[in-house]
C-alpha cells in the first residue's frame, strides 16, 4: 500500500461536459482559479487543458495555456503544473470518404501538440502512449509521432507523464524508456474505464502496474462512478491517484461536484486507509522535478 500519495486533479478536460455541470471551468481565469482551489483543498498536481472561452469546447490556443499557467504560478498556493500535450488526435472517418476525416475530426502534428509545453515549460506534461478507440472516434497517436514528441519533451527538460489507456500503451511506453527517450525514473498514469480502453477494475490495474519497472512511479484513475473506487484501489495497490471534473461530474449520485469537493473526498478515502497526501514540495523531490516559478510579463487580464 502507498503510504504517501500524490494526488492529481484534472480540472477541466476537453470533453463535452460544460453543459452537464456548470462547475466545469472554461475561461483561463476559471481554470486557474479551480486549479488553485483544488491545491488549497490538498491536491499535489493540477492537470490542465484549455477551452474556447466563447464556446466551452476544446482549444489548442497557446495563449490560453499561457494565461492559465501564469495565473497559477503567480498564486500564493503551491501546486505542480501538468499540462496536456495530447493535443488534437480525434479522428472520425467521413461517411462519404473514410480516407478523410469527417465532422469531429481534430488532428495536430507532434510539433503542434508540443507547442504549449515547449513555450511554457511546465513541470510535467502528458504523453498519450498510443492510439485507442475512444467512444465512437479514434484517438490517433502513431508510434513514430510519439517518438518525435517524446524527443521534443526530453529536449525541453519537462517530465512526461506516460498516459496509458490500454495494456499495449504500457508496452510502448516501456519501449520509449528502452530507447532512451524518457529521462530519469518514468512516471505512468493508467487511464481506466474509458470506452473502449482498459477496464477500471482491480485485475486490470494489477496487470498494468506489474508491467512497469521497479524505479517507475505510477498512478491510476477511473472515470464516472469508478473515480472514487479506483482512488482506493490505486492506493491499496501502491500507486498514486487522480480525480477531477475531467473524469467525473458527480460528488455522489445526483449531486454535481466541484474540483475541490472531489479532492476533499479523495483525501478522506486516502486518510481512511491510513495514508497521507504528499505536498508539491515533497512530490518534486520524489519525482526529481524542478519547480517552475517564472513570473508573467505585463498582461491585461480581467
């Protein structure tokens, strides 16, 4: 069992969730404020996507990432910043011509996915370690693209969080380590319960964690109603945890959540198991990452 747990809060995500829960943050200020509230509630890491402030939909705008990161860095509350580098990978074949992307397709090159990481240099960024059926679409991340993206992350000095949505992704993440494209002790995130990737259950988690090296750190999360059960299961099996509105809308059945409420509930579970939540300072030392505390330039925030 993990006695000292790193808790990530994925505050907004990219899914169509803003119409389902008004607490999902949309604007850069809302996303930064929610990250800070989650940190004050006890989160070690804030995992950040950005959204179009006008529509609430997914955005790749580097300036939006910049404002979120700078607002968090200027806050009095410490938290490790982890921004997505998953970028545009959504592929929906056109009915008229399946060789072309249809409505809902959103693709970016490895260089475009890396752009906010290279510019802002967060402490951590995600690296989605393979393609997967994602609901009715395909998330596309070919191996040669991943090698290129891993190299870009490596050159930036940012620590990659190796996101694995299925068992084959763990195999390829280990291949990246073997090829020397991941520096230091690897950091895994097992993303469980997403249709149609790896299931969110104890057996799947046990298998995936058994395939990583002894020097690796790992975390796991489940989506929807499996979010809190996987908090307990991950701690019991020796891992770290993630909660947040990216993955789950509800505090309990029928009750919409905020990010800080989900963090507080997860901490209660961790404490009930006799474990503690790591501070950002202690997690930096464990993960061997350097605090990024750059200050913002002159800006016109409102």
